[in-house]
C-alpha cells in the first residue's frame, strides 16, 4: 500500500488522483478530514483507508510491513504565520517521526520541502544538499522546511531511498480551500468573476517594476508526474528542486489567466501588505540540472499552457482533479 499524508490538501489530493490514474487504489490517506472545505478533494478518490493525522503514529507501527511507499505532503504552509512553534509541531516533529518509521521498517520516502528555504536567493537556487546549512529563509515556514532538510542529512539510519522536493510556486486544481495562500491564478480568476479586473502588488524594490516580480510557477500535474517517476525509478536519494527552471512575472501570469478566459487584461496595482513586505521573494528560479542528471527528461507545462488547462478544465467547470 501507499501512504499519502496531506491527502485532503492541494498537492496531496492531486497525488492521490495521479496514483488512481496509474491504477493504484491501495492508498491510505492521512489528513484532518473534518475540514468541510477540503471534502471535495478526497471524497471522489479511490482509496483503501483514511486516517486522521493525530492517529497516524498509532496506526503505522501495526501496518508498516504492508507499506510500499510513504509520500509525506502534509504540512502547515502559511507563509504569513510567524509563530514558529506551530511549524515545529506540524512540519518538523511530524516529519521526523515519519522518517524514523520509514528508516526503521525500510519504507521508501518522499517528503515536501520548499523553495521558501532559499530565502531572498542570495545563494542562488541550486539544490546542493550541503547548501541547506547556509540558507537564510525569510519566514518560519521556510525555516521549518530547511530545518528538516538539514536534519535528514545528519541521520545515519535512512529509508532505503528518499527524496525531498523543494516545491517552487505550485498552482492548479484542488487549491480551492487555501484562501490567502492559494495561487495568484485562482485569485485572478475570482477577481475577474467579481469585478472584471485584477490587482497585483506594486514593487517596493527599485530594480523591479510593478508586477514584474518573478517566480518559477509549476503546474501541479507536473509536480505529481515527477513524484510518481521518482517512486518508480529510484535515482540517487537527496534533495531536489521541483520547478520549471524558468522564472516568469506575475504580470505574465495574470495576463495568461485573462486570455484563457478570452478576455483582455485589466490589471491595477496595490501596495504589498506590510506584514509580508520585508519577507517577500522577488525572484525564484529552480536550477533543474540535478533532476535532469537523475534521469527525468520530460518537458514541463509552459506557464500559458498550464494556466489554460487549469482555467478551462477546472476553474470554469468548478471541478477538482
């Protein structure tokens, strides 16, 4: 069987959908399933069992011998939350426990890291495992992910093979419940429905024009495709970037959303909130050489093709993946 944590969330539920597409239904989903906003993400999926995240470590030792793989995507991902103790419990300690059981019982493991570990990008975006010790994340969320990346490298006992993926800006279906933390594509779609226009953040750094802040936006279907490939091909264990390798502007993103709806862009600018202004990444771009050397050579959706798929297949139809 395959365990997917965060299975009611954005990337986790898409991973379950991908496994279903590939014929796997022997899936144990782990999450807090009491949140009604997430129900549509999991209720139509095919699975073996679902376990509340608080009960998972009581269940796992009894069934560990039956587990083929753990895909740990559950986490607190709010970059605007500044109480580190929340991340310490849900991101750091929870992942350490999963690592312990995966190592003890010989279970291969994937877990979610984040491009937030790179901070402002002063050291670049190269997925060199040793770089983790020098990174300075801008917020507690990024710090929690980097703490795990550093910790796993010190462990003498490991799963038979393991992969940490530094997700860049992931967008796509099943993020409906994320509110402020959902992608700018979803926000743009919603604003177009409400007002016919969209607001983007002004730049508060002179080297960037308004709307020209750059991120590496990656479609969630590419993300789960990569994870599935690593599950089945077993390249060298380690920490890998997962983006497209090409930074694009928020202006490009908003325009592509308008055009997917066959509308001309109507965009205005507003000041960035003060609570995130000094912790905002103005540029991210995944270096993808390590993944390519590992043997993954499939192309990624372009920003325009990914947004078109997301808007026309999911947002317009109000359906999930």
